[in-house]
C-alpha cells in the first residue's frame, strides 16, 4: 500500500503514535476477541483513520 497518494489530512507519525494503541482496543466487552489464526487485515488501521479524516474533516 505504499503507492497511494499522500494527502494533507493524513496523520503524521506523531499523531499515529498517539492513536495506534487505541486502535487495538476492542469496541465493547461484549464483542468477542479475535480468534488466533483469523484472516489478516487487508487495510492497515492507519489508512482507515486517514480515510475517516478525509470524509469527516
């Protein structure tokens, strides 16, 4: 995914360093934890946050 354009709204490395630990927290205690051996993510979480920022500035 290194071939994508860089946008001014993208997170800086410093901003991502703050948000990355939060991206690994489960949404709810009721939500089951991911099972080992599951399918790996296709899109990095940082890219998802960048996309959300572009839609909701």
